[in-house]
């Protein structure tokens, strides 16, 4: 049912020094990191898994990433275990019906049945497969780190999973559900959205029973309390960061006049792309060379596609996807402005990455974006979410003021270096792992009335 392989990603520029032993003489940990979707080129969860696992390995820990399709990309020193689903949403045949020979067990049948009835099955079915896999490898890990699966299969504590559980919730998906419902036209579309997000009921029930929750910002922490009902004392903020080795300034990359860059999927209302499209139309009346490069998939229809056609912007907006890390960095370096027009973000990696390159940032104040981007006029320009006029004003101000762009770009990079790096994220996460292990050890001693043995070190396993 599982196939295990070690996968080394393509060479990275300016790699950090090799791993060293954890500080204070603490033994290295054996970490299982679960992710039901791991592609680092189509979402923040994949980026999180790749960079956090790499930095934990550099700290001397043994990290095994366990993921389903699209499989995670991992770097040298990290083990990848493939835990395959039926991959029902793969391109070019999403929502496919598998052939009879593809079915392996009742979990596969559950996955297909949920898809047939309009639901999204992957968080539940991945959690069930992960539970079975972890039970078969009991004693192999010191801690299990779930990356926002929040499926029923992860309940039951260390007795079910073989190790204490720590869960990252980037932000509650109930926020996405609210925004998608608000953007839905007609009762049929609203019913479809409600059914698709049916898994959020499970995630809410599971989240309330979790002993240790990590999140990436204070804003997300409050959303988890309000939307999911998790006790505040169980939630810990560990900021994530940009890959500052990769996302860095390079004076050799020429600045492209009028280029604005953003990262967004056209059909996701939460990302606010339609407001940036409307703002661009206003800007081009004064700055005809202004143009937008969107890192993401272009939708063939929907509100954004309709707005582009209506405003005559087909020649001024380009969508790019499938580019390499190096191509992405040079794209951001060459832009005069990086823009985050989101209505809400749990953290906003695109903001941190743009700031790390020294590209000036225009961002909304939606969700946790101000925690990342910093004060308006000091490290970025900040505008209210959902306001095309405010976005247009910010774009025009930056396009017309080169000294302001230079000042904000330099200040933005300094902010990221001081606050938002993956090494800092790994150190903070490892500290929470040890707290979860100690908490479980204390519970075990309370139940048994005797000390529990510490698992032997497996630092040399890889």
C-alpha cells in the first residue's frame, strides 16, 4: 500500500551549511510530517513542507515527509514516503472515475463515492491511510506533524499514531468557504459550494480535540479560536518565512518599466485578483506601460476572465505557471511593484518572498498580511481589501516615485531577514515538538505511576 523513496530536489543556489546537532545537547528527533497535498508550485502548504522539512534536517533531525499526490518536493537530507490516493483531481482529467483495477480497499471506494456526490474527500481519506501507515511503523517516530489534514484518522492520540501529534493550521478553511459562498451566484452554485466544503465540519470537530496546534500568525490564531472553537491555550504562533537564500536582490536583473507582479489563482475570490484587474484599468489611463504578470493559472471563464475582456486588458495581463524557482525569483526581481490584493491571508508567503528580493510591496490589510508586510509607508504601502480605487492609487504612487520604491524595497528585505526565515521557523517548531513529547510523557507517567522510557535515538537512520 505504500512505497518509500528518497527524493532529492534540484540543486538550490547558495545552500546553507550542512546540518548540525540540536542545541543544548538535546538528542535529534525523528519526525513524521504529513501532507495530503504537497506540490510546492501550486499552494502554500507545499512550500511550507519543503522548506520547513529542509531546515529541520539541517538542525540535525530526521525528517520523513509522508504525502499524497501531487507529491511533495523535498531537499537533500529529507526522506519522502509516497502514500498514494486515487489522484481524482489530476490534470488533464480532473473528477475522473477510476478503472476497476485501480480500487485497492474501502478507503478508495469512500474517496470515489465522496467525489461522485460533490464533496472533497482527500483530507479524510489521507488521514485514514496515514493512520494505517503510522500504525504499521509504530516506534519509528518521536512526533507526528500534520499539515492541516485535520481528518478523523488522526484522532486517538499517541496510542493510535504511535507518537504525539502536533498539527499546523495555516488558517481555517471555513474562511475560504464564507468568501466562496459570498461570491456564488444562484442557489445551485451555493449548494455546490456547501457540499464541496462539507469536509470543514470534520475539520472543526477534529481541531477541537487536538492537544497542540501551530499556526503562522496572530490573525490566524484568532480565526482558529473563533471559527473552529479551539482553546486558545492549545494554539502557538510560529511564524514561517521566505527562502532568503533564493529570494534575494540581484542588481544584474534589469527592472522592467511598468511591471506589476502578483501570485494568485484567477478563480479564487479570497485572492482578490478581480480588484487588482480593475485597478490596473484605472492605472493605465495615466501609466499606459503598466502591465500585470500573474503567477498562477488563468481561468477560461468566471468573474476575472469577464473583467479582463470587459476592460480590454487581454494584452496587459499575462498568466504564467510551471516556471522554475529561478525564473520566479527573476520575475519578482524585475518588477517595479509586487502586489498582494487578497481579501484574506493566514500569512502570505508571496508578500514575504517579494520583500526578501527587495521589490517594493503594495498589499491589502486582509487577515495576517499586516503582520508580515509591516507598517504602511515604512516597509510597504497598505490599502483596504476589496478596494480597486485604493489599489490603483497605491500603484500610481509607486510607479511614479523611484526613491520610494528603493526605500520600501530595502526596508522590506530587512524586515524579512529579522523576522521571517525558515531557520527561525524550524527552531520554533522543534521547540513545540519537544513540548508535545514532554506533555505526553507526563500524561503517561500520571497514568502508569512510573517513569516512561525515552525512545532510542535514530540520528543515524538516514
